[in-house]
C-alpha cells in the first residue's frame, strides 16, 4: 500500500508539472485547463488554486451520481493544482515559439507518463474521470458521448471566459488518448490489471 501511495503522489506531481509545461507552451491547452485559465483570468486567484477549486466542485457532483471516493481521488484534487503552480513558477512565460512548441510536446508526453503512473497505482479515479464514469453509469450514454459533452461544455465556457484555445487544444485531444494507451500498461501493478485496464482507459 505504501508503495502504491508513493507511486500515486509521484504521478500526480508529474501530472501537474506536465500541465504547467503545456500552459507555458501557450499554443492551446486541454479543455479543463481552458476553463481554469478562463476563470483565473476573471478572479486572478492563480492557476493551481482554480484547478483545486474546480476539482472540489466536480467532487460535489459525485454525490448525486453516488460515486465513491478513493485516496487517489482526494490526493488528485489537492495535489495537481499546487504541482502545476510549481511548474509555472519554474518555467518562464513569453518564450520563443520554437521553445513553446517543445514545452508543449514535453508537457504532453510527461502528462501521459504521469497518467500511467498515478492510474497504475489503482487508488481511485480523479475527480473528472469519476464525473465521466458516474454520468455514464446513471444515463447509460456511451463513455465517448459523456466525455465529449463534458469537455465540449467546459471548453466553450473557458473560451468565453478568455482561456487559451489553439492548435495545442486540438493536438491534445488527438494525441493524449493514444499516448496514455501506451503508458498505462507500463505502470500497472500486475498483468491482470494491464489486460483489464488498457483497452478501457479513456483519459479525462
């Protein structure tokens, strides 16, 4: 159990750093991060703080969906935001375009690896993953329909509020799934988990 918690924490920290690299790339971010940027642009509380607040609000939506929290769920909600702030503090903004493209690519790869690490610990889904699977269970709609609806809504809301939608947003949508499909089996706890988890994985 201790090893799995350590794996979880490492994965979540790296996930936050990956988000920060993508944000500093400034060529477009993931849908949920578009929402985070948009809200932060209005409230000026900091990217990591807004990330944590959104996670908390999403967890409240678990209640009517009757989703169960795991330690991984709680740690995801409280660690990813601060880790992203650390990354944003370490990496300067307003870099040359070629450097920003490299940052985006590195961030996307790191995020996929981090997803494999923290999901492979098997200690509970993240808040957004649980919202997706909870709605799927309650409505009977396909996972892809639920995910597309959720991410379309948060993307549109974030864009209206001033979040950064760009080529990186499209690249993220196209590439994160295949990358995570590759990284997840690398960190699964055992063969049976790899076989059970790999084909079903759908990053949120």
